[in-house]
C-alpha cells in the first residue's frame, strides 16, 4: 500500500510497499500529484506489469558508463584502452541524462551531432555499440530496469570502402624511397605486404613470439582481443632471418605504431605517392592473399578479420586479374 509523508521542505514523499516486490518511492510538490502517481503505480502492480524505476531514475548515463569502465574494461583487450575515447564522448554528450529519461531521440541527436562535428561513421557506430553494451549490462548484470527498453536508432551509413591498391611500378618506388629513408622501413613495408599485419601488431612484434623453424609469428594482442598466429611467407621469413635474433622488439627503431605512420608519410612524399596511406598496405596484402588462391576462411585466419563483411571491405580484386584467371580455366 501507499503511504504519504510531508517533508520538512513542504514536499510530499510517497512510498509503495507490496509483498514480494521491491518498494518504490518518489517525492512531489503537492499531495495530489503524489496520489495520482501512487494510483498509477499500484494499477501496474495489480496487472503484473510493474517495473521498478527507482534505480534507473537515480542512475545517470555517466554513472553507468563509469561503472562499466571499472567493472568490464579490465576483461577487454588491452584493458579497454581503445574505447576510452568513445566513452569520453558518450559521457560528454549523454552523461547528464538519467537512465530512465534516456530514449531513442537523445541517442539519435547525439549521433547526428557527432557526425556533423566530423567524426567518421565507423567511429560513431563504435560509440553507439558501446552505449548499447553498457545499457544491456545494466539490465542483465546490475538489475536496473529500463522501462523504455534499449534505445533503437539507425546506424550511420558507411562510406564506400577505400579501394587504393598499388599500381604498376609503385611498389618499386615505395621500396626505393624507404631504402633511402633508412632504418627498418623498407623491411617493414615488405613485411606488411607479405603478412597483412596491422600497424600496431607489426610494431609490437617480439622475438620471443617468432618461431622461425615453423614459420609462424604469434600475435598475443590484436585489435579484436583474440591472439592469432600469422604464417610467414618465404619473403617475410627471409627478412627476419637477416636480422639479429634476440629477446625484445623485432623492429628496434619502430616499436611505436605512430613512428611507423610518420615515417611512411615521409617516404610516400619522397617517392611521389602522396595519396598512399599505410593502411592501404593491409588492403593490398589481403587482396594478394585471395589472388594467390586462398579461400575466405584461410585469409581471415591470417588477417584476423572477425566477419566476412569486414574482410570483404579489405579485399579489392582487379577485374583484369580475374579475367586472366577465367581464361586459364
């Protein structure tokens, strides 16, 4: 039953207690408002459709994000470090709202705002995906009921995937400029084209994870959180065999991913390839694996792509090469 109490500030607090159900309470300016709310809540209880909203009303989106970071991030790859930027944006854009107030219109407004600010559709998708996981965690693991349910909004459309591949003669230009640049960059570029490794994966390679005998490099930490073994082609293996085998980083002067990127930009400028990006090497390498005759599951095992859709975005087969293969059948 509902009980009403006038507070010292003149407002009215109503509490409802039912056997077998959690008690709920709320404060109103007038007693009549408190009575109307109590009658509505009791009707829901009688119908068996009552969902307690106290926890959702008391918990802000920011508090939920903070708790998720504290409890869930340590179980994620690299302690969730890759998600701190997404978390900060969500906290800034939606953090002041309570979980009870949050609905699809708020999430859609956030989506549109960050897209207009110049954030890429892929990054916005990551933001919304993180928010969905946090809210799902609220209901399943923390017992916080969301009467409005999980907000559902349209994901931003993805732009056409970048299809830049090395044209005839460009690999030679790149290798020449990298050799002139010095350091490990010539070997790093060739190694990336042979293995399709991500920039960070390549930079973090360590000798204790390289098995030259079995021609395999272990990557304990990857972008998607799963370790994987990368087979080494004869050319990739030859590069490693010419280097000093020791404990520690394989690429002594380029064990920082950002250093690889900056060096690659300068090399492309020197080589007359200003529109080429380091990540294009991964696209090129993935496409070459298919051109060698490997199937989708084999390529995914090498590149570490979680879904075939994402693998497709990284694959750009030349129609002329396909035509040549058809002519041989």
